[in-house]
C-alpha cells in the first residue's frame, strides 16, 4: 500500500511496497512552470530516487499535473501522486472524444500513406511498361522506315504502312492519356489528404486552447482558496 511517513522529518516520504499496483506513467508534455525534481517527496521503491514533476498529455488525464518516478532505466514506480483533481465529467468526455478523433486521423493518415505508396508504385511500373512499349514502337518505326527506304516499295504499300503507324501512334496517345488521368486522380486524393491534415492541426489547436482555459481556471480557484484562507485567519 501507499502511505505517508509520520516521522518528524522536514521532507515528506512516500513509501511504496513491492506489492503496490503501479500506475504506468502517461505520455507527458513540457510545462515550464511545472517540471524538474520535487525535493520534498522521496520515492522509496528499491532505488529511493526523488519524484519528478510532470504534466500528462494522454487521454482524459491531459493537462493534469502529477508527481512520478524519475528513474529512466530499470524498475519505474510510475505515477506517485496526482497534483490536480480529476477533471469534471464533461471535460473528461471532451478530452476522450478529441483523443479518439486524433487516433482515427492518425490511423487514416497511415492507411492513406500506405495506399498512396502502393498507387505510386503501380503507376511507376505502368509508366515503365509504357516507356518500354514506346521505345519498342519507336524502334519498329525506325526499322520499318529504314526497310522502306532500302526496298523502295510501291506507294500503296507505303500508304498502308503509314496507316498502320498512325494506329500504333493513336494507341500510344491513348495510353499516355490514361496515365495522365490516373495521375490527376491521385493528385485529387493527395489534396483531400492534406485537408485531413489541416483538420488535425485545427483539432490540436482546440485541445491546447481547452487546456489553457482549464489551467487558467485552476489558477483562479487556487487564488480564491488562498484569499479565503487569509480571511479565515
């Protein structure tokens, strides 16, 4: 179990026994006003290193300050003590929804990138084959023209051969047109993906605004509490 020592030392000591349930450290964000080691709290869990100040940046705990084990390697005691109370239900639900939206966008972005990679690979292979067909057709045309010059065939045969070449050139132009249309389609998909990224940036800004407002509210409540204690004295 977790308990505070009743000894009359100047520092508060948090004793954590080996059978305590460890709360894993959540992801954190940098807060210039709440960071570093808290010398007033010691974590006694085999290593005895002091706790550090953190601000959570994960799920419904986003924005909450807490003291956590500062050990970087080996056994980590996790969350030692939450400094801020749990957010109101409405706040927790809003944060949970925002993080769900973030995970969905992140997953969609990964899938879109993967699909785009496959599409680009396929287009590259098609372009390669098209180039090979073009080179082969170009070689055939040159060979045919060389043979035509050498043999001096009749005009009628030349006309038929010209028509044959025109058909082949038309086929090549069709292939090129199809490739351009496919590339245009992928460009549109890329633009839609960029819109999703922009929505994510907007979502991130909303989260920061919500956290700033909540933090300001906490400061105001703290000031009110201090003023009340002063008046009571």
